[in-house]
C-alpha cells in the first residue's frame, strides 16, 4: 500500500509545485515533510495540511505489519492523478535516509514529530529513546544543511521538559527540570533546535505542547487506556482496569486543536518558541471519574492500583499558560476537558461494540484485561 513516490523534478533550492487547474490558472502548492506521520499528531497534521492545499510527504518506518491505520483514510493510490499525500521510507536513526529524503523532496516546511514518545517506556529503553527522540532531531537538522535548503522547521517539544516544575503555571520562560530519559532527550532536541536558529538563522520553532489526546491516541497513554477500558467494561469485554499514580495532574487538550498551533508557528513572521496548553489541569483520578460517570459506572468497583505502572520519577503537576500563543498566533483551544472525555468515550464505545460483535461471531473467549503492560 505504501509506494515509493516518483519525485517531481526540481527547479532550484526552493521549489514550488504547480498543479494545473486548467485555463492557464496555476496553484502554488507548498510542500511539507512530516516525521511521525503515522502517529496521533502526524495523522491530524497531515489532514490539516492537505486541507490547506499542501503537498504532504510523510516519513514511515519499515514494519513487518502495517502501521498506517491512522492515515489510511487519507491515502490514495499513487497512480491516481492529483495525489498529494506521499509516503517515503526513512528513520530518525538513519542519517543517510534523511539526507536522501531531504535532497529529493526539498520541502518548504518540516514537522519533526517522530519520537519514542512514551515516558514510562523511556525508562526501559533510555539509550534508544535518546537516539530517536534526541539525536534524531540533529540528524534531521543536519540533513537540511547538507541538502542546502532553507525550510521552516517545527520541533515537537514537550511539557515534560518542566518535569519537577519550579513554577505553576509553566510558560516559555519556566526553567526545565526533566524527570525521565524521554524528557532528557526532548531537552537536547529543544536546545539543538534553538541552536540551529541562532547559529544558522534557520526558521526553527519549538512548540512546547502540553498533553493532548484524541480518539487516535496510543492505547497505552493514560487517557486512552482509561476510555478503552471503561467502554470495554461497559459492554462486558473487560473486568478490571489496573492503574498507576492517580494523583498526577495534567493539562489535557485535544490533539486536533494542537496541530493547528504547529502550522501557525511556521507561518508566523518570526521563528519563536510557544507553549500550547488549555490552562486547566485535572488529576488522573478525575479523568477516570469523568469517564466512568459518563458511562453510568461506579469506577471504584473496577479500578485497582498496580505498582508496576508507577514511574521511577514522576511529574506531579503540569499546567500551561499559552498567553503568548493566544496573543501572537491567535491560537486558542476549542475543545475542553469534558468534551474531550466525551468524544473519546463515544468513539471507544463504538469500538467496544464492534469488538463484542466480532467476539460473538467468532466465539473468541473474552479477555479479562487488554494488553496493558505499561
Ligand atoms: P506517537 O503517536 O507516539 O507517534 C510517534 C511517531 O513517531 C510515530 O509515527 C512513530 O512511527 C514515529 N517514530 C518513532 N520512532 C521513529 C523513528 N526511529 N524514525 C521515524 N519515526 C519514528 O506520538 P504523538 O502523540 O503523535 O506525538 C507527536 C510528537 O509530539 C512526538 O515527538 C511526541 O514526543 C511529541 N509530544 C506529544 C505530546 C502529546 O501529548 N501527544 C505532547 C508533547 C510532545 P511508528 O508508527 O512506526 O511507531
Ligand atoms: O501519563 C499517570 C502517569 O503516559 C500521564 C506523552 O505524550 O504527554 C505524554 O506523557 C500521567 C502520568 O502521558 C497510568 O504516571 C497513572 O503521570 O498518558 P501518560 P505523559 O507521561 O504525561 C507528554 C506531554 C509527552 O510529551 C509524551 O510524549 O498518568 N498514570 N496510571 C498512568 N500513565 C499510563 N501511561 N498508564 C497508567 O496506567
């Protein structure tokens, strides 16, 4: 299903694609390259950029099974005319692939979303996380220099940088105190992005995004783990939900709102770093309560604590102040906490019902718990 694209010819350092609309009218299409296009944010960003008329290239990794579920609805046969989404193989651990991709595509905008993004997992694979999430960024930035091009560059920085936060709410000037190998890797990526802006005058921005979730969120992040489990419990597919630290507080927003901020940053006058957050924080316990109560379930009957989900070092409280983004980019979140929980539960309830039907049809034994090793 993924094809190596036939790349259009180049016409100099900054290339503009011309799609003929007939009668001599031309559309000047910008080209964007997304690392991490198969992830939650990558899929929403690809949708947004395609809607805006961009030609979108996404870097995907070779996998023994398909991992393009989140973008399958956007994918078109490359043999069809006018296809604007192209997938190319590459890896943030492999400089040569990045060099080739950049030389060939010469994008106007690069969104570096690729990462080993799970905080708990980063304690198990710290070196690998450093390679992909940290050094991967400098590999991509160097590939830009080697290609001799001047694209705008977005780095997916994270509120995890604040870690053991020294002030609340956190802003662009709050000092960092990373609390995990993931956050340490993101700190390197943040500073190297800033360094390339200062050293080479690159239009490079850090979006310091607070937690953002959706119906496409990976199932081992806490929000989706809760909405998947609660809806499966509701339809009788699961009996218990095992959780870690319920006291942690997060500033949760909706991913679709947050990818818009990425685009706004690269289309602002000046390259700068921005906090993107809702300005409201809730505990994991509140997320659980809200989810179960929406489903008319008493959460205390189903939720148990399993210490394996505690982290060696925890980030207790995150709360972002996105005033700068509101002021300078005109960005604000559209979906609040209750709406977020509702849209995720509605989606996952449908999924659970489909699972029930499949289970009944094929006489599959009901699993007591899902694969939730983290
Ligand atoms: P995600 O769902 O975990 O997606 C991560 C993406 O990175 C996937 O497409 C993955 O590909 C790709 N990737 C992993 N290793 C790679 C490698 N070696 N080379 C190339 N690509 C690789 O993450 P997300 O939630 O969309 O987040 C997007 C970015 O924002 C990440 O950098 C994350 O750290 C950061 N961030 C996220 C949040 C949040 O709340 N979601 C907040 C702040 C910052 P596969 O599909 O092949 O695994
Ligand atoms: O955990 C607590 C856990 O894994 C949130 C990534 O996208 O956002 C994400 O990182 C909180 C933590 O996200 C379970 O201890 C309790 O305090 O959903 P999470 P995260 O660690 O905040 C940031 C901004 C990123 O940049 C990252 O890429 O929930 N928690 N019990 C649990 N968490 C999980 N996963 N599973 C539990 O059972």
